[in-house]
C-alpha cells in the first residue's frame, strides 16, 4: 500500500490573506491514503477549516498560495474553473457542519441530491434519481426521503442526507468539516459509525476536521495537530494520544473531559492563540508553553521524527523540547 499514491497530498501549503501579518497556513504537509481516516485537530482559528477548503479550491477572496494540494495526483491550486467543477462533482466532496444551512429549505431532498450530477454530467434525470436512492440506502435512509423537504427531517437525518450528497459522485476523498458538531451525542455516534462503514465499503479516504480529540481518537487512523497554521505533531492515533510529544498536544488532551478525571475545574491552556495581525518569531506556542526556553522564543522548531518505529517514521513533532514529554501519557 505504501507504493500507492495518496488520494490527498498537501506539501508546503502557505496561504496568505490580505491585511494579515503572517500566513494563515504556514508550510502545511498532510496526506490521506485511500481507505484511511485522518483527523485534523486543534483550537478554533488554527487553520483546520481553511486547510480542508483549500482541497476543493474554496479559498477566501484575495488569498494567495504557495505549495501544492494534490487530489488523486492533480494540483488543485493550478486548476481552471471547469476542472475545479469536475473535481467537486466527482473526485472530492465535503460534508459541511450545519446541514440546515447547506440545504435549500424550499426544495425537495431529491432535487438537492441530483442537481449537481444533472448540471455537471450527462446523466439523465431518471438515472440521477436512481443514484440518489442508492446513496440514501447506503446511509440508512429510505427512498421516500427524496420527496420530503428539509423541514420534515431530523438533524441526524439531514446530516445523513449531506453524506449521501457527498457520495453521489463516487468521490475518492471525503472532507468532513466539523460534520458532527451540531448533533447530539447519540446521533453523533451514529454518524461516526456510518462514516467508518462507508470508508470500508467504498475505500474512500476521509479527512475529518474536528476540535473534539475524543472523537478524533475514535474515528481516525492518523492525526495531525494544528496550531497557528502549522502542523505541531502528527502520528498514528493510538501513539499520539497515548504518548504526545508536543506540549500543545499534551495540553489539549489534558483539557479534554474524561469520566475518570479528578473532580474540580477542567484544565485549560493559558493565554490566547496568536493574532494574525502580528508576526511570529520562534515557536508560535512558546507564550503559552510551560516548557518554553529562550530557544523557543528565538528559533522556530524543525519538524523531526520521534520514536523507534521500523520503516519510515510516521510520528513527527515540531518542538525543541519534545524529549521532556518522553514517557508521559496523554492524560497526565
């Protein structure tokens, strides 16, 4: 499987917005293999959503980019508008956070599911209708949903409709941007299980963007931890959560609610994320880090491998003092 190119391969992605003093995304490297679920986690404002939206060429006005974002081998950042439409219709698709905001409440579900295929391919209306019924069945909904309006469905059913819409073009890559945040815990668990089943059934790569580390641990094979537009740490989910090597990862895990946690106030990360209106020097997490020294404030850390794995290193960290977390669990 290592010889098969990833369905998503981001290298050196930098994204600058007008009136900002530093890049919003600053040298992001990220891959997703076919049939793999990769979680992208971090606080709000860390750059997670912009990373996922760049995969579909959904960039803010005035944005400038460097690097490459390859989906099934093709660089999204150099695509023409017609080629981007093809990408969004077939190769890659996004499941958005709020289905009620993404679906026109005045139109039937069947129209919502079939419109893109009918407009962007040569598929006939009856064939598109059959395809819509098949994708609804794949997400556990009956074909009679095609005749309903969004207001007649629950939030969980609507999110299943959103997943079905993403599957309509048989994508090689699914992007889930906080796709379960607006759902109750029971429905959230159902959607997560559904995404896992669909990944196994169709072999689709999944990039799961979330701020919920517990959810990321449940669903993902590998995890990228993002801070201030940079990847702070990445590795297999079990190794990263059991033995984090970046102080930011450890702090996020320490602030995650757990049933076995001591009573009292939850731990919190002191300070605020960096302001985009101000430049950065050294490690962006240094002002909030208990391990920071002068080198952290003066020099940006270099991404490096950690651990004693056989073969190419899969656990990497960008920290001057990662060895100080050696041997500590993710819940200490």
